[in-house]
């Protein structure tokens, strides 16, 4: 019977120890907000989908189950929070076994149905169904689950972030045609990337989200998809990878036509599992380079990036469901208390990273840059390396954003001040010319266009084309004398400028 059910990949091994954990023992320290939770289903009408176990030829618009955790200020007195079983009912729905009896959930989805695991189902979480959104604008985190996993696989981490003022939105990891993945992982990576992008649009509908502060976060296979998403979406401002598979399957990333390591130009943090013991590498026929090789990190040259290794965590325990329900591998797993301590640190580093790069929090930035021992992390739990690109990535778009905010006044001084702090910054003549023309031919911004052209004449004093465009600007605004001066200057620089010759004849005829 189980052979027909989706196998959730948790990297379980042959030899196990029973786990003794609880949400309370993980001891995540929530922030000032209560936590609201919503779950609903929307459809992506641009793609088709089949419910595999309905055994029908019927095609549907692709259903996207959506889970959202968010800050709330609602009074929760006399309200009951969600229990773990409520989240697992969502897992059941997303795996298209809605009518499965609850007592079958654990063994059906390949978790041990033991008394200790059953106790977890009754544990209370810290989220409240349909609580009111807190007032304000909050950063948004889009979460991509692991291989064929549920939107709620990391619910404790999502609750924790929501309590500290983040909105977290997730959907399940599903295959292209059905909820099961095909043998083409490159195709499924692209499908999950499109699902993440669908959630980005869904997040844009929420009035309490600051869309300018968006990060993507993923576990395992979700890390691959998130790299593709960031490569083609400029509104992604940071990437959090929870032992993301981009570390282990760089070749798969390269199969995507959208992938380019040089385009990873936002802060990136990857938190990796412990070194895999030699006995596991041998028995499970795994490549020893998994412990040392990280080609993506080595290829990043255009951002601030961090690579952390959690020496008490194996892959499964980067998710809440793994902490609570996965069996322990006696060949390599640490004790439950050590695993829970490390998961808590994973959450703390995630929060501080997001606070640093989305909220510009100075205290969080110091935490991220500290040696772990300075953050009171037990010696040996975490090792960290980081690198800062030396490439100056200040762009013409950045310059224009600053200039437009001041209506292009004193634009030469702005340029000079930026050139001091960004020595490699250079404005192309063509960019200034195009911007000036766009502004000058708009009657509401004509004077601003003139200011842009005047800057261009300082930067490119020998450009006949710039003086010709400046002259056209003066002519458009009715300043014929300055137009004549500029057309003449253009002719001095290029005696073959036929436009200047014709314009000067027209102006002389008006006398």
C-alpha cells in the first residue's frame, strides 16, 4: 500500500536510534509579535496538472497550496494555538490524501508511528489560525521546501521568523505534471522555481508586506530552485539556504539556461550539514568530496556570502519535521539535545542574517560577522567562513535613482561625490544621452533633462552628439539662443553633423 504513496526524502538510513525531542525543548525564543497562520489553495492557470491517484485523464489548472505565517497583535487570550497535528493535516492535503485517517499519518508518510512520535501530534505550536495581521509593513520571506516536501516542513522556523516581524510564505515542492517528481530533476528544478515566483506574486497581494524587502529561503532541493529564482528576479534581496542542494549538485544548476554564478549579487548564506563519516560514505556509496567541495560558493564573486557548517546536524535536521519525526542514524547522528541546540542556532543565524540585510540592523550585523564563540555558541558547534566581493557594483541605475530623488539638481556634485566612494563607477555616454532625451521631451521634466545634458558635457566635452542633443533640448524648451550655441559647438566637434547644419539654417531663417 505504501509503495503508491509519495516517499518524502529525509535521508533516512538503515540503522536507527529512537528520538526524544519536543518543540518546547528546541526552545526558540519568539519575538514581540503573536503569530498568525493561514492556509489556502490558489490556481496557476498558465500550467496544467493531474492528481496522480485519481487515475483520470482530467487536467486541472496547477493548484498552489499556500501557507503563510505572519506577525499579529491580536489578543490571543482564550484562543487555542495550532497543534502539530493541524500542520500534518496540511501535509496530508498537499500529498493528495485528504481523507486519510489521522492515526495513519505517520506511518503513511514514512515516519515511525511510535508512542513518542504520536505525542508530538498533540504538542501545541505558537501559531494561531486566521489571527489578524499586525499593523505595518513587514519584510517577506519566500520558502521553498525540500524534494517533494510540504509547505509546513519547517513550521517552527517559520513561526519564529514571524514572531520577529517577518511574513513567511510557502507552497509544497511538487512535480511538473503531478505532485511526484519525474526523473528529470532539471525540469523539476525549473518547476519549483516557477512556483516560488508564483508565491512572489501572491505575496505582492498582501497589504502588510514590504515588497522592497524580499528574501528567499529553501531547504535541500529548494536551494537549487532559489538560485534560479534570484538569477532572474531583481527584487530578491537575500538568499538563505538550509543545506541547499546547490552545494552538492552544481552540475544540475548548470543545466538551467538561467543560471549564472556572476548574477548572484545579493547576500547569500548557506548552512551545511556536518561532515559525513567515512563509514557512511562507504556504505551509502557517497562521494567524499561532499564534505569539502562547494563549487557554487567558490564561484560567487559579486556579493557578501557566508558558508556555515553545523557539526551536530545531518541533512534531515534542517527542518522541523526532521527534528520531531525522523529516525536517528546511529552511525553519525548526535544526541537529541545536541541536534535541538543546533537547530535553534540555525534559526538564530537565519534571523540575524535577514535582519542584517533586509532591516539593516546593526546589532544583527555584528552577530553575523562575529566568531561563533563571541556569540556564546558552544565551541565546536559551528564553523564559519565568509567573503566580501571586491567588485564595485554601483550602477547607473543606482545613480539615477539618487539623482531623480533630488530632481537632478546639483547633479555634477552628486556624480563627483559618488566617484570618490566608488572609484570604478563610470557613466556611459549613451546612457546619459538617452536619459536626457527621455526627460527633456517630457514637458514636466524638460529642465531636468537639460541638467542631465550639462553633466554629460562635463564628462564628455568632445562629444558632438551630446551637444547636439543639448541643443535639441534647448530648442524644445524655447531657448533658441542657447540652442544655436550648442548646435555650433556640435559642429565644431563634428563638421559633418547634418542635423546641426539643418537646425542652424532653420534658426537663422527665423530672424
